[in-house]
C-alpha cells in the first residue's frame, strides 16, 4: 500500500472556484484503493458552506512557528466517499468571503503558512505519505520546506513530491526580501537556480525546482509551456526539467456529470434518446431565463471564469455580428468587470436572444451543459479545460481554439469522413472564431442528421478518470522506485 497526500487550495465538494477543485475532488476517488491510500489536505475557509463545515470533526490543534509568530494550526477531519480530508484551520488566514483575495502579499503569506502547516500536521494525524502531490503555486513551497527543514527528521525522510501545474499564469510572486521574511527561508534559496525569477521570489518556481516530478494537465500544454509564448517566463526552467515533466489529461466525475441521472436538469436523457429528450431541456431553460421559446434555435452556452485566458476579447470583437444570426447565447460566469458588463449589455440589447447570468451556480451550469447545442470556449491558453469535457458528456458540441487540453480532447469535425466531436480553429483571431461558429450553425441547421451523429460521437467519448488515474498511478509507482 502506498500513501499519497494531495495538498491543494480548493477541492469539491468543500470549496471551488474553478477546475482545480473538480480535479482535487474527483481524482483521489479514482485511484485504486487496493494499492493506494490517497488523502487530501485543504484550508478550512470561513466561506465554505455551513452544511459542509458542520460535518467536520475537530482533531486537535497546536501552535506553529511562522513569520516571527506562533500561529494557531487547527486540524479538522471529514471522510467523504471513503476519502479522508484534513483541513487546516486558522481564521486569520482563511477568513473572508472568498478563498482568494486581491492582496497578493497576503495571499503569499496565507499559502506559505498553509504549505508549512500541511507538512507539520503529518505526524499529528499519523499519516506518513510516500508521495506528496502538490497543486499549483499555492503549494509550491511544500517541496521546498520539505527539503529545507522537514526532511532532516526521520518521519519525513524519503518522502517524494510531485508538482502539478494547473495554470502557469499564477505563480505567487513578490519581492525576495519580503518572501524571505515571511517564509523564514534563508538567502540561499533566493537565487535564480532556486526560488528567484526575474529578481522576485516565485513560489511556483520553488515547487518546480524542488519537486521530484512535474506534471501538467494535458500533453499539449506540457509542450506549449516550454515555449516563450505559453511559458510565462518559466519556459527555460521547464525545458531544463523536460525530462521530469509530463502532461496527463484531466478527467471528470462521470457520476456527478451524467445526463441520465442528473437531478439538476429538467429532463434526463442518454446517448440512446437524446434526439427526442435533450431539447426539452433547452425549452425549459428558455422558459427559465426568459429567452424566446424556440426548441429549434441554435443555442450556444458559455460557463466560465470571465477572464482574458478564456478568449473573451475575441467574443467581444464579434458579438454584435454573432447576434445577427439565428442563435441564442446563454452565459454563466463571473470575473473581469468589462466582460460582466459586456454580457449584461447584450442581454439588454438582444433580450430574448442573449441571457447573461453573472453569478456562480452549479445548478445553472448543469442546465446549460444539458440544454445548449454548442459550447463556446475560444481560450487563449487552456492547461486542460473541464467545461468542454462536461459538454461532450452532455452531447453539447464544443467549439474551441486548438490549444492545450482543448486540442487534446476535441476532435475537429471532418464532414468528408464523418468524424469528430466538435469544431475548432487554430489562430487567435475573432473572425476565425466567428467563421467556425457559423460553420457549426450551418451543420446544425442544414445537416441535422450529421450533427446528431456528431453528438453520438461526443457522448461516446470517454473522459472519465479511468485512463488518466492509471497514468498517475504509474507515476506514483515509478517515483517510489
Ligand atoms: P478553469 O479551471 O480555468 O476555470 P475549467 O474548464 O478547468 O476552467 O473548469 C471550470 C469549472 O468551473 C467547470 O466545472 C465549470 O463548470 C465551473 N464554472 C466556471 N464558472 C462557473 C460559474 N459561474 N458557475 C458555476 N460553475 C462555474
Ligand atoms: C486550471 C486551468 C484549466 C484546468 C484546471 C484543472 O484552472 O485553467 O484549464 O482544466 O486548472 O486542471
């Protein structure tokens, strides 16, 4: 039996802002329990839903030396679907209305504390991992602290670490002087071959340098981040670590996202009856959101963080033109104000055609995945992307840009061979996107049988964790030697 510990800043069902939480919530459940004991450490945020925090049991607490103070470390525990979760409690760091705040320096302090606390609680909870699997910059200091101070102690000796990059854009950067002060790491660690990057301290870089293996969430993104365009300044380092870097595509929870059993959608359906049943969901959603009631109208869905990463500047460029077509557009998302307001404006101007839902809602997200005909995701970069996988699962055809995980998971439609599960375009260009959307419209309206066959193929594609969990297991075995 191998012990694997996930350390992450978010995880379903406890706290979610994006795809990281889906992965942390679903991958541990898919790892073979006969051979691996996977446990998860998360922060205990005050903003977690009360019905969940009520179920956490208090384990113990102690004080930990951190940033010239003695900080409270509470430990809570819960078991969900057979997985043990441990929570680090400290209201100073994890209070507030949302998990991440806007003060970059405080975020660094918060997650430095979290990383050190995650290592400190292990003897207390009596779990000695063979491997610590770290996720994103928030946990970048775990491999660093492990080597720097914990590994001298016999309990920690020989623990291996993996750094998984879900998004290279976020690195946790601040001035060396202040990070040195916060983390208590000596000057030795702040050189360009370790935590320093372009004169600043960089927590993700620390993780990449010190982890025994580095992964990211799709094979294409693993290649892309070795180039200057996608490398976010760390392409040199990633090339240097190319031998230890691999891309493993994400899966999604096929039980949670299942159109045949989904309680959140109006009418369940499956691969055999979607031709009759799926559009009943569209009808219900049109009713709910005040859109024109027309089951035949081509409905495009968007469920996303409203940021530049997701290609919203392309949409902004051609939205007026797109609104002249026979389409409906349903958007669910929060993020940059300019995009929130853009969709609100189009909702006002093209009421009945465009529905802007500027908030976070799991219920509505499922309804959109089930109701829309197509799902638009023209990302500038996309480490993996889960929304297009959810769309495929619900027979909603993704329209994507060929980057990162989008390229690895959506096979472009080929009308001559009758293959493909979606539509895609290569260049980051608004009219290339618009043309691709219009090509999809044309197939939908003029070749409905072909469209439905594409839905057949989309629903038959398998992006459950089956295959990818096996790849993580192979890596765990390889690292343990
Ligand atoms: P990222 O992690 O970059 O945001 P992913 O495609 O990997 O992108 O994952 C996004 C996840 O967040 C999906 O599960 C998607 O359904 C969900 N999501 C994004 N915005 C919202 C929202 N406003 N309401 C509900 N779910 C959302
Ligand atoms: C990040 C990426 C997204 C990926 C998710 C889970 O948030 O932006 O592409 O699917 O992490 O790995």
